[in-house]
C-alpha cells in the first residue's frame, strides 16, 4: 500500500511539513495574523472558525488561501463567547455560548444538533466563498468520543475532505481506532501532528530537527500584537510570538536545512479525491 508521501508524488522516505495558521475568524488579531503568516510567512494552510466574530471579515479578505473549517462546539474564553450558527439549545451553556469544556459538551449535546451545526459551519464556509481544503476539530471535541467522531467522519466523506487527526497516543487515550476508521473510509490525514503551545520557537526548532518520514503538521496560532487579543486571550503573548516565528528567516532556513518539503492540505485533498474517485 502506498504511503501518503508516495501518493503526493514523493519518495517513501521524504519529509513533508504542513504549517498551519489556526483560528482565523476568531478575532481581528488572529484573522489578520493568520493571513499574514500564509501570505508572507511559512504557513501553508490555515483554519477558519465559522462561528467566530470575525469570520465574515475573513471571507472578505480571502484570496484563495488553503483553508479548512475548524469545527467549533466549544467556547473556552471567559470574556469572549462564540455561539452556534444554528438553533441548537443543547450546544449552549448558561452564558448563551458554546460550552466551555469538552466534557460539558459531551455530557449535554444532542447528536442531531451537533450534526446540523457542524454541517452548517462547512456549508456557510462554502457559501461565503472559501475553497474548503480540510476539516479540523476545536479542542479535539469531535475526535475523542466515537459518537462524536462519527459526525466528523460523515462530514469528511460527504464533502470528500481530508481531516486533521492526532497520533497513536491520542488514539489510545480515546479508546477506539479513529485513524483506522478514517482510513477505511478513504479519508486522508497527516502521518504526524504537533500542536505548538508555549515557547513556540523552541518546540518548532525541536520538531524540525527531528522530523520523521511522512507528512508532519505543525499547528501555530499567529496573531497581530493588538490590544484586542491581549484583552481577550490569556495566551496572547504566545499567539504574537507564533506570528513572529512564522515570518522569521530562521524557520525558513531551518526548513531548507532539514530537507523538508512544504505542503498544504489542498494537495492532500487532491490525493484523496483521486483515490476515492479513481480520477
């Protein structure tokens, strides 16, 4: 069976890297910062949060960048709340936004409402002009429970989109083989996923210095250094540093030295669709 890198036209031992600018559409800082990382930096893909307050603005700024939908059912920040875009009472907490924690979501969500909400987020992205390249799930909410993963997998099959999935450790913690289930349905996902949190520079240096063969995705949360992000997000300093890192010559040089090839999800989507439809 061909590996993913071979399906993408590279030797089996090649090291391909996806650099993602996540959470576009949540704030102005993250929207502008995400697009800057994509247009001027090393980011090769990004994700859009459709219930986010700045999602419409993100659509106005869109120029065909490689963007996936970050399926969102949680709103973890205390002073900045997102809510469903559908009529979904079971997806609301007492503050009128999505639940703050995944456990609260899992305990109270009606799965039919989850399905309608997630589909609506993808459909709205398409309606607003995004060429959706893949699906991801906020806080891994749709990945760690089998009944919720069914929603993610059904959408991936329905829209014929690759997904971001975590690795073997997360799969063992979840207690069910979500990676195998996706593979069985012809859904493509990176071989390795790394969420960069705190001290992004050190973590990226470590990851690029020890890349395994295959496709590795690095997730950053770049944001402009604006009062908005600092007022809203306790992790604002890290978001700002992520943008500086994505724009830095240092990372570009490290990628060149590592021999890694940058790739986006659009290439994965094409490979998936070729296989599923035998184009």
